[in-house]
C-alpha cells in the first residue's frame, strides 16, 4: 500500500515537473521575443528574428540616469541604459536623438538593466528636387497609363497597405523585398521608374 502510494506520488511529481519544464520551454521564446513596434515590423520583418533588439520610436533621454526610452507599443516604453561605448548611427550622437525618430537598439543584459551597445536611427533621406515628381505630374502620367506614359510606378509599402488602397497602375514591391523582386522592374534602364511610400524622415 505504502509502496504503491509512494510510486503514485513519484510519478505525479515526475509528471508535474515534466509539465512545468514543458511550460517553461514554451515560455522561453516569449522571454526572448524581440521588443519591436508593429510599425517597424511592417517594413523590417527581419527584426523579429533578431535577438536582444528593441525597435520603436525614441521618446526621451536622461543624461543623469544615462538612459533612453523607446516606445514599442502605445503605453509601453522600454528603458535602456547607454554608455560611452554605445555607438550611434545616422545622427551625430545620442544628444541628437529627438522624439519620435524611429530607432533600432541592440542591447546586452547586465543584471536587471538593458544596456544599449548600438543605436541606429532612421536616416534622413534627401532626394534631389530634380528626382521628385509632384502630384499633378504623376496624375498626368497615370491618366496616360504605363505604356503610353512610359513609366513604372512602384508602391514600396507593405502589402497590407497596398491592398488597403494604392495609386492606379502601381505595382507593389515592398521595400524589404526589393532585392528579391527586382525582376518586376523594367529591363529598359532608360524607362522612368517612380517610387512612392508613406513618406520618409
């Protein structure tokens, strides 16, 4: 009787321990999950496969606490420490970061702190005026159509945005997939190619 009861208890303990280990194993990826704003993931899906990365909108900096705050979701800010060794790209330095510049921060854990090792700010894109087309000029081309107007109009937004609404005659080549979708562009290198998106900084 005692032996059977002990065996049952032992098996129950084993089952409980196994169940707990399985639940921890399932929870593991959630702990390692990248903290990224959905807006960032729409164009940079590769971020979700990266470890120790925070991606979102820069919110604030505290020189006293040597920390920055990055918003990854409405009402959810991640606080990261920075050090003199923290590298910064596309802006002169940490002090040049302003709300709400999108940033991608690589970090390492030091105790309970997340310490930024690298901060990449969304770059400022400057397009020469000679390479821009206004709405009136684009409307005139669209009225002619691609064959007569001799143009290719590329919507570089994510497919979900393209499907919600797009400029007539445009084709969808999302920015992150451009290297894989170059075959959609005209073989004639002299043909006019026009890109549009949701805007840039």
